[in-house]
């Protein structure tokens, strides 16, 4: 393979990577906890877009439970976003972990 072909392949891979990154930014993932009492929506870049809290779980005498549920919902959404990124980028990266992407 000559250097020009190698450069073209690298450019094509870069374009595909940019397209996938753009798609991830536009894809919304939901994580939840407490049977849906708290829902966290984030994009494929793991940026939180929305948090919904059911009034039923708001207990001023048990703020700790609310904090735990919120943390669980954020972690659930983060895990799902990472799995989505790995699924979308996996074929392109051959399963390699790319710095800054995961």
C-alpha cells in the first residue's frame, strides 16, 4: 500500500469517526432508578440533558435516599452511553480503546 492510499484510508476513517461522534451527540439515552422514579437523560457523549424526579420520592426527611437514587440513575445512563459509544465505534476502532472517546 502506498503512502497516498494510506493517507486516503486515514482520512476516510477520520470522516467516519466524526460522523459517529456527531451521531452520538444527537442520540439520547435514559437511565433510571427507583422503578422510574428518577430518570436521567444524557447524550452519547455522556452529557446530562435532563433529570426528572417523581414527586413521590421527594421526602425532606430522607434526602439521602433521593441522592442515592439520583446517583444510581446517572450511573445507569452513563453505563448505557458508554455501551452505545463502544458499539458504534467498535467496528471502526477494531475494539481498541481510543483516548478521549470512552
